[in-house]
C-alpha cells in the first residue's frame, strides 16, 4: 500500500510531560514572535493532519463533516469551555420575553471568500435552507419542530422566529453543522461544486480535494471573523493544512512518531500512554450527546419483549469488555441515551443493568426461552438469534469490533446467538438496514452539546411522522411528552429534572443498552503549538496553531 505521507526528514521528537486535556483546555494567546512554552514562532508552514474517515462531502450532518467544515465555515455563536454561549459572527443577541424570537447583531463588513457579503440576508437564507432543504439534515432535526422562519431586519440584524420557546436553541447552533455558506455559491453552483469546495468566511479555503487521500486547505489572508474563543485575533498563522485520510490506526500513530504528520486524530488506545509520554499536547475529549449504545428493535423480532431486552443488558459484562478492549482509556457508558459529558446527565440511570448472568437467565426463563444442549435458547422452535448490525471502520474501529466480539461470547453463555454483521457506511446510511425486519440491534452514537438530543433520537417513529433516527422504533407517548416539556421549559432546574426523567424511562424499559462514550483522542507534535478542540463537539481548531523552532 502506498504511504499517504510524502518522504521527508524525520522530526526529532522531544519527550514532554504527559498532558491529558479533558474537554479541550484553553491555550495561552501568543505575542508577535513569542511561542507557547518557549521558542520562536515560525512564520507560515504546512500542518499535516492525519484523520480517519473521509466524508462524502466537506459539509453536512455527520460529525466527521462538522470537523472539516469548521475550517471553512463560521457560525453565529460558539461554545466556551464552561458551556456558555459566546459571540462569533454575532456580536450579541436578544431573546424576546416570550422566548419565540432571537435577534442577532452581526459583525459588520464580513465577506465570504467569493467576495459577497455575509450579512443578515445571508444568515436568514442559510437557516431557511437548513429547515426546508437537504443542505444539512442534522441542523434541520436540531431545530425541529421549533423553527419557524428567519428574517433579515437590516444588514446587521437577523431575527430567528420559533414556534415555541426552545432554550436549547443557542447551544445547539454552536455546532459546526450551522456554519454559514455563501448564498450566491449555493444558488449558482452545482451541488457537487458546493460539496467539494463550500464557500464560507472561515480561516481557510478548500484548495483541492484529492478523493481517497486528502483535502488541502489554504489560509484565508482576509479572515476577519474569528470567534471570541479564538486564541489570537487575525488570519491563521500557517499557510496550509493537509487533511489526510488514514484509516489504519497503526499507520496514523507511526506518522506522528516519525514526523510525517503534526496532529493525529483517534490515537489507538493501545498507544495512548506512549503518546502522553512523548507529546506535550494530548487531548482526550469525551463527546456529549448519545453515546455509542445499542438500539434494540422493539417493533419486530426477539426484542419486542422487554424481558428479553433486559436479559440482553444483564447478560454481558459490557463494562469489563470496554475497559479491556480500549485499555482503560475510553470510559464505559451505562446510560444508553445520553453521554456523561452531556448537560443534565442522569448518573443514576447509568448504573442500571450491571453484569448479572443469573438475572439474565432468570429473565429469559420467565420469557419462555428454553435452554438447549447447544447453549442457544429456543422458543416455539425458533432460536434466540440476534442480528447485530454495526458500522465497520467508521463507527467501530478494529478495537471497537474486538469489544463486540468479546460481548458476543458472553451473550452466548446465557443463550443468545448473536450474529455480528459488519456494514459499510453506504449500507448503513443508504437504507439497507432501515426496515425493522433487517436487524435486531445496532450500535451508534450522535454528538450534541445539549440534552435535546433525546428528542432527535427518541421521538416517536410513526408512519405519519417518521423518525429514522429512532432506530429502536420505540414509541412511548409518556417519553415524548416528557422530552417536549423539557425542551420548552424555561426554568433550567425544572428542565434538568425532566431530561433526567426521560433518560430513566428509556433505561427502565431497556429500549437501548449502553456501551461506551464516543471519544476524541488527539496527539500533537511538540513543535506545533496553539492547537485546540472546541467545546460543542470536539472540532479541531487549526487557525490558532503555529510551528516553533
């Protein structure tokens, strides 16, 4: 296989202190030539970044697209490390007394890199596109059913109108899915052109996308719209980013240790301690939102029975498998609906269904599944088979697949015949496993800085109002009412109680089964300073990064 990295002089790696940054700690702003931690800042240069998955488009509704589009597209607001919402394109905002209108004051004079103005009309156009087109599905579902319309009051003031109070709105639009694109580009260029080279106002522009290899970003010398959380004011320090796609974890980590890359995403957990000993900036970001957890098909198959779902939860040592498979680096997550880094997390719900094979056997006996000589239980002549479909190589790394294999063996001991079915991105997202007859369980995650993620992934999935994100096909009217009440509740304490109640309902009914938190593990070469990840979903920030000598 051809190396994705050109041959170049190997950088001498100086062992530094073991730096573990939880939720992306802030970095010190730099002077004209001063460098963080000493040394002299080098002018310009090219950052080589080794990522894992290649997205189908530079922007869109997948977290991997938010990571990459953040380099090109600016948002209205951003999330600070303390969880507060801070200015970006919007310098300030007002919320009407009834909570139905958010009026944003925009920075004056900002332009897209095609020379057109980034004004209130452009922002309003983007929000209407989010809601009414397929521009970005995650932006759309993050606002539904609360978004009504957007209105340009004058060039620097835009009003966004809601149908109901939605206090989570500001936090949700800090995500990279809400990056603002040039309306002129969206209207006059083809979908393919906008996909490959979106036009924003960000610190970088897309120079070239070499499919299967890398995206090359060039510095935007006219950048004026940095967020208030930026570590410096002005255009990016470096000239270029080479955003390489390197699916193999061994190759990715080796590229950093040999100096072929400057930053790598998803350090294999087996190498994490070594990375901490070698590199002074290592970042472990625990992603908020829905963790990597199993949706259990409650509409068809063996999991229509709550007792069987609960037996499945009790029947394997999920915590032990996660700790062993990820070398103690990635935390186990017992809460199937909300990750531990998400606001209003229900810690008590996360403690349910600790490994208890005796309890699993008792529940299966109660449900009428009989033990057989071959170990697989049967009922009415049918085996207790679970078709478990998982995303291979894009949701689950090889380490994650090992965790599933360990669980498969444990479930077998209590009578489940679990069939692991690896699926490609095209298969999993293209509809092959959309019908409830095609799978029994499927693990996935969904990043979000807000507990409103509960509405996105657990609202009812009905013929009249389908919700393809509810992969458990779990329709619970009480749950729906509780989440909607939480979303519109203006009293933060009352909203928190409701969000936690919703998590408890999901857990009590075993509509899902927890597994582990989605994590970002990043290591940075010692001669690159100023790199950080933002708070809302761990997007890598290169606009403040620079080399030292």
